[in-house]
C-alpha cells in the first residue's frame, strides 16, 4: 500500500506491506468536516492522518482521532498501544 502526500500526490510518504491489520485514513482534502471537540472548530493542526490497528473499525476511529490529536498525543498513544501505527501530515510551516 502506498501513502501519498495529499498536497502533492506524486510525493510518496510511505509504502507498507500489510497483512491481518486494519488501515484507515482521514483528512481535510474534501473540506473542513472534522471538528475538534476541544474547540468546537474544524481541525487545523493536521491535513491527513492514517492509522494501522488490529481491526478496521479501530483503525477508522483512530485515523479521525489522530486528526484531532497533537503530534505528541499521537506519539504517546502509539507508544502505549504497540499494535497501532500512525502517519500524520501537518500543514506547511508546522514542526
């Protein structure tokens, strides 16, 4: 599976060979429809997020959650859940 940068489709971010895991992606390419419950406003700190988890349902929930989390929160989650992986694309100019 290939993951491309949503801002520049020809730029490949990662290639994964997966078996027996769920994978999901979320993003704002089609509009600001993901709302951060902490602010009540559309997500601004993430352009796209993908997750790999034990099941498709968990991966689906996590890709949206990772859109809302800070980079450090996503890292901490993945450290505590060794079956989970995340790939996040942040807006230009963020570290």
